[in-house]
């Protein structure tokens, strides 16, 4: 089966990223709230929330979080999560280019390179407009993304990851074709889940993922109601975005 975040891939998603440190990333987000926010961040909109990993962690820390994702398969897993904490949590199906809830938020997040799936400028700008439409003045927009200078300096290559989780082994084969004229990577992914010698699942997906340069990001944000505060490393926000690391984050304030 070929698609993006289909039911099989969604069912394997949390196993594939079992070693991803969501708590450390949420530590980074909270530190950015403190460093760049106005001490009034309580309501958070998580656009492209996937299986709800960050949303649940933030709700457990006392924030009121709404997670939105286009994939019902991913949301199905998000809604099964439980947590202990004082924050509230809800999930809704929606397109980050057009979603318009009726309440304002103190922070809007796009985690795990959500903006990379906005391949054209119309989609990119529409997603930024959604973020701005949901932020009160002074609210924060934070998104992690693939940092263009690093992608150009260190183009993609073939990778194999083996993960043991939940009594099964997962093999994740990925290869990336760099399409510099379109400023994106065509990532082909095959995931095989093995239990003993038996194949439990075998799925293939092709993800087109865009990367961004800081000046284009700054211009897009400026013209859509934001002021850029920082481009940082991610999740190591104490370092600036660097050509030595694909992962970066942008922090902007709604004006």
C-alpha cells in the first residue's frame, strides 16, 4: 500500500519512534514559552498533532491542548492515549491550511516537521495564516523544520533502522532523493514488522518533504502577522540553527 500516514503506517508509528524523546522536546517548548512568551501561555493548539505524543505530554504538564491532524488513522491512536495531569486535551480532524476553531490560543505549535509537508508556497502561507488566525496578539508560534543550509551541505542517503518494540522487530528502510529545484526531499519508506519469523505488516509510503531557509521563513512570517524572535537548534534550543544539523526551530510572536 502506498500513501501518507495510512492505517498500517499509523499503527506502527509510535513503535518506529519509540526512542524519540518527547519529554525533552516538550522541555524545549516550555523553555521557549518562558524565554519568548509573556507569561500567559495556558491554551495550546497543536497543528499536525499525529498520534498526540506532544499534546498528551503538554496536557500532563497542565496546559489545555487541542490537537488537530488530517489523518483519522493517526488521530485514532491519539484518542486512545491516557495521561495524568491538570490540563485538558481534545483532538479534532482538520487540515492545517484551513482549520478554524472558534477560540484563541496562547501558543500554536507545529511539531515534527509538519510544515515540511506544505510543498508549495500557497500551502505554506495557508498554514501560517491558520496559525496566526488562532493566536491572540503576543501569542507564540513555534515550529520545527528541516534547515535548508544543512540539507544542502549534507544531502540525504539510504538508511536502515531496526527497532525492537512490543515483542516485535521493525525494519525501516528509507531513501531520499534530493529535488533541489523544488526545495524538497522525496523520501521512500518501507516498514516491515516481524514477530519471530512471521511478517505481521509490510507497508510502503512516499513522503515529499520540503526544507526551508531562514530568510524565506522570516519573510513569510513577517507578511502574515508575525515577528520572528529566533531560529534555534532543536531540541537543543541553546544553540542557533546550524548548517551542521538538519533540525531547527523557529519562534515567532503574533503582532
